[in-house]
């Protein structure tokens, strides 16, 4: 019996070996390498051991902590708003399932399939001062000199871009989970006189708490690690607006490593950012677990 278990375990690990190899090569090894680099100081190509000095320096670096303003804005505004809109869309998907709903699902899901570089360039021109389709509307109301793409407006612009890109995908996941709910629950509620929206928000959505919490955590992680959207708009498209090097934590880490050559300090910041992300995720998981036990 033990021999059979041993053989079955070997077979299981053989099936898992491609994933384990990639996971070790792409995740585990970079973490250990980053941890090793973070313990060194650097000046050009010369490196020397400094222990935990890079980490002590991070806690005294105001630029690093100021870089969390945009992620905090997205975490508090964008993530809950997107989850709410996605829930509404998912409910409407289910209602229109037999009335050409597949077309609407395809349209809303399509933005998620567009590469980030392409969407970033397109949105940068949509909000540009000269080519924006909103320019004619502003001219109509006598605001011809008003600039759209500014640093002050960028948080709102990021909100629009991220909602456009990920809301349909999130709604599609919630819709797939709605389909797994037995029809008996809805039919029993209808016999009791419940309306469509009452069934949706008082019966179906509470049954999807685990899915919604998981989506919230994943999107919260994305908000904390945001890099692509502000980078494409602020720097890669001809510097339409000049962003500070610490506009987000990920941008600060990138500029520190590849523009200033501070690779060891950037490695330490990356590990601290990963730790902060882990703590926030763990906090939401524990809060969700407590709510489920009530």
C-alpha cells in the first residue's frame, strides 16, 4: 500500500513538474536574488555588503512613502466602484442571456484583450490637448484653453482607463459564478413575490461573497502595483506630462533601478512593496473570514 502511495505521489509531482519548474525559475529565484541584492551597497559596477542598511534607508525615504498616494486613491475609489459596476453588468448579462447577451459580453470583455501598450497610447491621444474628441465639447462651453491631460487630472484619467479595461473582465467572472447558482433559489423567491433585483441582491450576490472577495483582493493588489497606465501616459508617449519619479511605488522602483542605477536599493524597495501588498491582502482575507463566520 505504501509503495502504491509512493508511486502515485511521484506521478503527481511529475505532472506538476512543468509548473514547479516555471514557478521556481520565475518567482522563487527572483525573490531570493532580490533578497541577496538588497543586502549590498552599489556604486557603478562595484558592490559591497551593507546588511540591512538599504531597508533602514527606505523607512527614512519620504519619496517611497509618498508614492502610495495614487495606489491609495485607486484602492479606496476605483476598486469598490469597479466591483459594484461589474456586479450590475453581470446581473444584466444573466438577464439577457437568451436575448443576445453574448454580444454584450463580448463587447465589454474586449477591452481586457487589448495590449496595455496599445491602450495606453490610444488613451493618451484621447485625452491629449490637440487630438482629444472632448476638445469640441469644451470649445462649445467656452473652455477652449482648458487642458485635459494634466498631472492634476491624471488620477481621474487613470480611474477611467482602469474601469474601461478591467470592469468587463470582472463582470464576466461574476457572471460565470452566477450561472452556477441553482435555479431553485430564484424560482422559490419568485413564488414568494420577490422582484428580479431583490433576487439578485438578497439571494444571488450574498452567495458569491467568496468570488467577490477574491476579485477585490486581486484588484487591490493591482492598484498597489500599478505601473503600466501612468507610465505609458506620462513618459513613454513623448512625455505628454512629466510625472515625478515616485508617482507610484512601481515607477519609483523602476526609475531607481534603470535610470539611476540603484539596483540594490530598488531590490530592497521591491521586497518592502511585496511585503506591504501581502499584509494588505492578508488583512482583507481575515476581515472577509470574520464576516463569513457571522
